[in-house]
């Protein structure tokens, strides 16, 4: 049973609320102290929850999972906790023991205070290092949230544009994803309530992990040009499956007609542009998800009898 069957059609807002209420507080406990470093085990919890909701496997690129869900990165949340604690310590009266310890820590090196100050400098927020100033916590946290969001998006976009794969000698499997994904934010289809399996099918095609030969051939070490469709003599890519393969011609008719009525110039687009439109257009995402699921179901049925 896949994750999309387990949670059924749970709305995105409900899932996010449950995660923020039941999981995030446990992860964030004490983050004001330890949150100056990024931990893979902390990131893994959020990525696993995101994959569960989208209905995709563990080999789905983190860049795509984060890009479609639109949640703040774990390290972003950590630095908000750290900043909140820093402001609290700066604003304490000088007679408090913990304020004296904090001021002593500022004179030392390679400790929490030095790491926080370095991060403020890296983010061009040096003014927060002025311990003789009383800060407005709400204003500081808002400014830090904005700066962190911009920084995280820049890092995310750089990973998205990478040509080579993170592991191995292959290319970045997000070469299709970056045709249509330009901004870091929650995707429209993610907020739709789908029947079990449909959101998962659409997410797999978007994220480059649909179980077709372009993806499965990677695990066999096959060159891309040798990852042929089992039913015809073409490379089985997302473009081939969704737009060209004769086996699914009847399944795509309604989708292509709806796309043409939504975008008048759709028939004249290149195949890459057509694929990008079908996988990203909010007004047709429900039918796109249904078509993707029907294609994968038929493919599996035919493979069983080969």
C-alpha cells in the first residue's frame, strides 16, 4: 500500500497543521541552542513527511519534494529559534546572571555566540550583533524570516539548475522539473484533494521518478539512449509516455483537448513546452493527475502479460 492510499485525500492544510502541531515542536525542542548547525537527520524527518504526503518514493530528489510542498526548510526554522533566543538575551537587563554569561560568551571564540554572529554577518544582518541596543523581537524575526527565505530559495534554485546528478555519473533527474518550476512555493496541485493514487502519479511524473525506463534504466546503468519503451522503439521518457506513445493514445485525448481549450496556442508548442504546461497548469491538474495514474496503471497491466 502506498502512502497516498494510507492518508487518502487528506487536505494539504490539514496535513501541514498536524505536522506543525505534533512533529515540529519535538524537532524544535532546544533548537535555540543546537540550531546553529544543519543536521541531515533533522532534515530527513521533514523530507520523509513530505514524500509521504506526495506519495513518492525515498529516491525522489529533495529539491523537488521541497519545491512542491513549499514548507520552510528545517534549518530556516532553526535559525528563527536561534534569533529569537539571541534577541531575548540582548534585551535582558545587565543585572541578570544569564545576561552576564552571555556577555562573557561574546568575548570567547568558537562557541554559540561566535557562530550566531558569523551567521548574522553572512546574512548581512550585522546590526543584530550590537548588544547595546534593545531590539523589537517581532520586527527582528520578521526581517530574519524574509532574509532566510531569500537565502534558502537561492540555494534551492542552484541545486535545481545543477546539470549532474548528486550521486553517480548520470544527469540531474530534475531536467524535466526545471522546465516549469521556477519559484520555491507550494504547488497548486498539492492543495487539491485527489482520489488515492492520483496525486502520487502526478508528483512522480513532475519529480522525474515515474516508474518508466528513463528512470528505472538508471538503476541498471543503461545509457539514456538505450532506455527504450517496452511497447515501441523510442526512449521511454515523460514526454514520450504522456504525449506520444500509442499505447496510451486514448487516455490522453481528454487531457489534450482540455489543454488546447485552456491555452489556444497549445498545439503549436514544442513537446517540452507542452509537457511543462500539462504538468504545471493549475486549471487542468485534476485531469492531468487522472491521466498520469491511468497511464501507469495500463503500463503495469501490459508489462505483466509481456
